[in-house]
C-alpha cells in the first residue's frame, strides 16, 4: 500500500480522493497501534530482543513519517466544502493519530525507561486542532426540523439522512470526548463570529461531545433504519420536500433499502466509545448483536471450515459462504467509494473489540465481551485468508475476496434500493435533483466512470476473462487498505 501507492514527494496517495485518503491514513495509524502492541505480548519480566525492538521502531518511524507528511498534504480546505460525512472521516483520522502517539509514547517510557517523550508528541496539538475544526464544521449537519433529529448527509443536495453520516457523528463525537486533549489554537475561530468566543480554547472531555453522541445514537436507534436482517440500510429522504416546500412531510418516510458493508461498521466504534464513556451496557449489547447480524448475512455457519465451504453459495444479504461482500464486488465494477467499504468495517470491528476498561463494573461483561470478540476472530481470519488467496502476482489485494473458481451468481439489489455510491447517474433522478446541482459538483461528489479509470493504479495488468479483481478500477490503494484492515482484524481478535 505504501511502497506502490504513496508518493513521498507529495506526502499523499495521488490516486485516492479526499475521503478515501483520510480512511487510508487512518488504516496506516491503526496498523501502527497494532505494530507497537508488540510490547504488550512480552511480559515486563522478560528482556526484549533488541534487534526486534529496533526493527519495530524503524517501521513505526517510517510509516508515522507518512502520517505526518499527509497532515500537510491533505486538502483540508477542499474537504470543508464537501459533504458532512467527508468532514467526519477527517475527525476520526486525526483522533486515531492522537490516540496512537499517546499510547506509543507511554509504551516507550514503560519499556525503554526513557525520560524524553517520543518525537511524535510534538504533532498532537496540530492533529487535535484539525479534528476539532472539522467536528465543529460537521456538527452543523445536525437538524431537528426534519425527522426529529439526525445528521443530514450533504448540504449541497436535498435533505437525506443516512446511516453513515449519523454513525460517523456518533463515533467522532464520543471520540472527541474520550481522546481530544484540548486545543488552544484560535484559528479560524477568531474570524468566525457565529461560532462564538466560547470555542476558544477547547477543553478535553467536554460534556457537549458526549451529549451529542448519546443523542445521536438514541435518534439512530429509533429511526427505523434497519431491515429484516438487522442490517442498517442506507438512509431516508423526506417525501414531498422541495425548494418551495422545505419541510415536505417533515418525516423520514422514503427509505433507501441499499445495504453497504461500512454502514454496519462505523457505528461499532461509536458504541464501544459510548460504553466506556457512560458505563451503559445497552451499547455493548447492541454492538454484539449487529456483529452477529453481519456474520449471519454472509452465510457464516460456524468455526468448522468444512461447514463453511459446504455452505450455500447464494447471496445471504451481505455476502456468501461466510465472506463479507458488497453488491458490486462480484461484478468488478465497484466505485472508488465501495472499494474502501469492507476495510472500514473490519477497522471499526477491531475498535469495538478492544478490551473494556479495568474500571468497568460488570466483570462478567468484560469476560463475555472478550470471549465473543475472539469468536469473531475466527470469522475475520477466514475472510483474511480469502483476501490473501485473491492477491495478484505482485501481492496486491483485490476488492472481491470470494472463490474465483466457483460459479458466482449475480444478485439483485433489494426492492427500493438505490446504489448511488456506484451509479452516480442515480443522483440525477427525481429522488435527488429537486434542487439545482451543477454537473461540476456531481463530478466532484462521485467520480465519473472515466475518472475512476484514470485514477486506477498505473501498473494494472490486462485482466483475464474471469479476473474480477482486475476489472473496472482494478487493484487500488483502496483495495490494499481493505486487505490490510482484514489482516489486522484477524491478528487483533485472535490475540485478545
């Protein structure tokens, strides 16, 4: 992912778009957390292998340098003018970096008995400030005039309250409560009177962030945004909304039945944060139920590999034969957005499955949480092995992880589903175009097929007749980040 797709000289992934680059950078940081966790597996009473320690430190410093380079290369100004979900990916991105720097610096103090902070701590203030700015910007998407609450997806389109924007808002808000260390940087607030001087400085563990997360999840849970399989569908329009009638029915009553893998993932990190912040076990129970719903929707039959292989290879709602899959995977025509989705799911599954704090009152739940997550590790490992088997001769992951030698039957979208993530023309239908949207904005919002092809990596080889993973955009930085995320999930969950 970094050797082939990251351009050191500009500090970015040239073929990524703004939000997928933020996700890829988050995956880099998450992987550094796992890599630094090597010290957790060696008892303090045992001496460390100095050569191994040096190798790990070299790798961490190498990829953290990419992380900081991207801080300066990220097109923050452009993202400020995009959809609210794009802004919230940035919040999660830099909160993850703050979390990594703090954890790694503490581990080095403990293991190496150093008196100096790790050099990465100098960036905490910058990372924190960007997270704060983008959370404040995205918070403007919360709206109570329609549907009684919820985040609006995109200020440039008609109101659409979708799962991903609300899940991101929950995860980002509780993350700000737990990990944001405060911010004394006044830019750009000094020139922004409507935000008020009370935003300078910002304090850590601000109750308003936790309140926002609690309110947002309460709204999402009762929004009727899950289908008969217990999976989150994409979202709601408001019937009869128009520029002349800006309330319409005022209700979320026009549901898009489309299901994506990442809509089942981001909420998991939000639920894990809410458990830690409030101590309420309801959030933990909801998270585990959703994970089981996802596994069931892949056709997972259990830990017996023979049982899995003998499972019905037909579509089960979000995959088949135990392997997670988006609708576009089996045809090889996933957009740049969708190639990122499965990696997002596994990244947030790992966050959900982190051990509960020692101070958590219910010790039985602490144990049950760990045991349940280790059981998910068997499923994650099965998916990781499937992803590994579908790499090309250069070791690059594809978007489809299923059995390429099997007969892959096509699947139909659910009735009432609009796949606007992979078919941008749907944004020109009456469902979406009740307010003026320029062609230029549509091209920026969802890249055209031609742009997708141009952004495909330079080394893609000519695909064979059955080469699903080499069709369309082919093997990209987004498919590498998804492959890396599922490998990390397998490792983390099986080593809890």
